[in-house]
C-alpha cells in the first residue's frame, strides 16, 4: 500500500502550454502510488481559448474552481461556472472558450489513471520538455 501525499498547487511548477493556458500536473503515477487517478490544475486566462479535440479511450472530468466560460462538448455549447462538474466521455470532442471572460477560469481535470503517450498532448509536451511530469517550483 502506498503512502498519502500532500500537493500544494502553488508549489508545483506551471507549464505554459500557450499564452492563455497554464497547466500544473498535480497527481499521477510518477509522483505517487496513484494508479487510477490523474489530476491536473489548469488556468485558462481571460481572453483565451483551448481546442482540445478528444482523448481516445479516456474519460475526463472537469471541476470548475473559479470563473466561468463556454464549453463546447460534442457540438453542443454550455455555459459553465464555478462549482460545476463536467463529465466528458472518452472520444468526445470538447473545447473551452474564455474569450469573453471577465476573469481567469481555474479548473481541475481528472482522469482515470495516467494516459499513455499520444492521448493527452499537454501531458506529453510537459514530459518532452522537462523529462518528467511533476516538477516543484524550486527544482
């Protein structure tokens, strides 16, 4: 059995995917004994937009911590806001649009385990550039 782990997002090094999106890998099978949970902390700045596409074979859940924006999921538009939980089935196209936002959108993305290479582009790019997925700010 693995040990518990305290993770403080403010202590995790941000990965700037674009000028508008910052990602912090919080929990995966590289920094913990988590085999069935993968959590990322993301910030979509006001004025920004993310086109994700879909993730073959992997469901994804968003937990909106702060802000609001427009979510496009499987061709349907939804207004999402702080406190919302959004389930995105595997293979379903989705995107976030905060171009009209008044504040940054802060969210957690939760996956059922760490996806293999080719499923989550942000995760893959972080590892390619840093050599690992989880990096503390003082490393």
